[in-house]
């Protein structure tokens, strides 16, 4: 029971890990996107809500008072753990303000992305490439996001407001967004897995109980069938067979005393027909309940099964390994399989030679029944089964239940080979 449940638990855990990893990546991506959106919103608030109202016309001319006014508000309300640098650019690439005084008045060509922001009025964010000369004072600050947007001077001149925000701060914002959802999701998945394992355990136990009950019912059905076979065989032996024997003796005696030759011949024929009916009934008794299977062993019972074929003139051979060591159930299964195979040979094959062998092999016990009869094609077995001949199908199911295998190989004109393999007890 533990093996399939363990397989289910491991498979569920693997699915949980794969789904959890994919979900974490998706949540992390969403969290980072939300963090960048938050960074753009912060830059918009700082640029348009805080810095833009303090920009004076003298800032564009480099007047110290105008620069000091912007610097004061930037130092007090923008710079901090999150923002490490602020720059204000003119369209021609001149830095009109920076909290790093050595950059004020310097001129660098604006990238196409920044010029597009000035034209479109959108807010953009990207990782900073600190290798450029305009970013030489940001080196050593770690990874930075540069977020920029357009603002306007009092006379309407467009300026580019740029903040440099720590990547760690942006990532921290993203983690604060997605980690609670991730914890809730992973906790729910683990809880679902923990609930499913005992449910699978219970379901497996219930299935195994059902299987055991079905097997017990099958055993009881087989035992009931054996009891019924014994009862029918006893009734036939003690009733009709004995009556036919008495009738045969009476007819034979009457044939000796009857005066008319025609009457004597008729009585002799009736006595012979009665004895033939007795033989047929005895053969039927052997098929219904083999008396020699327990009393004399498997070989004697199989010899009884071959007797009707020998009586019809077929050449028969029987080989039984003396070291079989079969238990009672396996011995009964081998006998039933041989009886079904030989019954089919007698009724359908028209064989001249029939060979039966029971061998002890490394992988188990093998019963082989080979005949040189007419054989049959692939569709004949299905047709006979549809007509109600289900003996081979029942044997196939019985072999599977005990871990064995049934194989029937045949072709028109090439005879039939019947093989049953049973594992060792």
C-alpha cells in the first residue's frame, strides 16, 4: 500500500514544486513591474509636484539663487535612501541643476529615449549605464534605475527631470508587493498536498479492501462451483449411470433368451447403445469433477482427460514433471486449463496427434497442449466468444488473477498451441 501512495505523494510534490516555481516567477515579474511603476510615480510626484514649482527663470541662466532654491528642496524632500542623484537637463544636453555641483553647466548629448520623453511627455525608467561620462559620479553607488520625465520652467521651456533610484530599494518595494501573495499561494498549495496524501491513503486502502472482497467472492464462487460439481457428479453416478448399467445388463440377458434373431439383434444393439451412453456419462463425470485429481494426482487426471481422444483414434502423449510441487489451487487451475484446451481439441480440431506437457521452469510452471488439427484464424476466437464460448476468456482472467499468462497460437491448417504459465507459489 505504501508504494503507490508514496508515488502519488512524490508526484504531487513534484507538480507542486513546478507549479510553485512558475507561479513565483510570475508573481516576481508582476511585483517588479509594479515596483517600476511605483518608481515612475515617485519620480512624477517629485518632479512635477515638488521640484517644478521651485524652478525659476534664472535656473536656465545659471543664477546661484535659483540653483540654491532647487537644491534646498531636493536635499530636503527628494534625496534619501531611495534616491541618490537628481539632474535637470535642458533640451540641448546641458545640466542646469544637479545635487552634485560639479555636473552643473556640463553638457552631454541626450540619448534618443530622453529626447522622446521630452517630446511625448511620458515617464520612462531603465537601468543606468554608469560607464558614460555623465554618470561618472554615480559609480560606486551600486545598481541604479534612472527614471526621467519632462517638467517645465516658468516660461514654458521643457526640462528633463531625472532621478537615480537604488535598484535594491525598487526591488524591496517589489518584494513587499509579491511576497505576501507568494506565501499565501505556497501555503495553500502545501496545505492542499498535505490534505491529498491522507485522502489518497484512504482511497488506496478502500480500493484494496474492495479488491480483497472481490477475490474472496471469487474464491467462494469457485469453491461453490466445486461443491456443485461434486454434487452433480455424485447424483449422476449414483442415479442415471447405475440405472443405465442395470438396463444394459437386462438387455444383454434378454438378448440371450429371446427366440427371434431379429429381436436378439435389436436387444444387443440397445445394450451396446446403453453402454455407450454410460461411457459418455462417465466422461462427462470426469470433466465435471475429476476423482483422480486428489486421489491419484495430476498426471492420472490428465490421462483421464486424454482417454476420449484415444478412444477416437488420436495419438496422444502426456508428460508431467515429477518435481512440480504444485499446491492445490495451482493444480486445480492447471487441470481446468487442460480440460478446456482438450475439450476444444475434441470438439473443433479434428486432430490426429495431441501432446500435453506440464513442466517446471525457472519462471514457473508451464502447461502446453499441442494438436495438429485444423486450427483457426484470428477472428474465430472472437466469433466463438460472441456466440457464448467463454471458456478461454475465463481461463485468461483466472491466470491474470494469480499472476500467470495464457497464450493461444493457431493458424488455419497448422494446428493449435495452448500455453498456460503460472508463477511458483
